């Protein structure tokens, strides 16, 4: 089990943004039959990779994969 999260606050015109649609937190968890969306998992964020690694993937690996 892992728990990896971040709180992000967005501002517009120096005031907090109150979007109409967003992923809401439920202290009760999901009910049976309810749709569940997993944000960021099982995918990875690559946030621990260096800039050089990300550039390499962008310029070499992903480009090659797209050509396939």
C-alpha cells in the first residue's frame, strides 16, 4: 500500500479558484457499484527523474516508440 498525494491551490486574480468540476474527497470511501477514478496510479509521474533523463526519453525513446 502506498499513499502519495499533493494539495494544490489555484488562484485567479489573487483569489482562490472555485471550479465547478473536480475530484471530491470522500471520508466514507466508495459505495458498492460506484465508479472509482484513480488519479496518478497505477501510472507513474516520473517526478524522481532528472531533467536529463526526461529529455532523453522525450528526444529518443518516445520519438522512437511513436514511429513504431
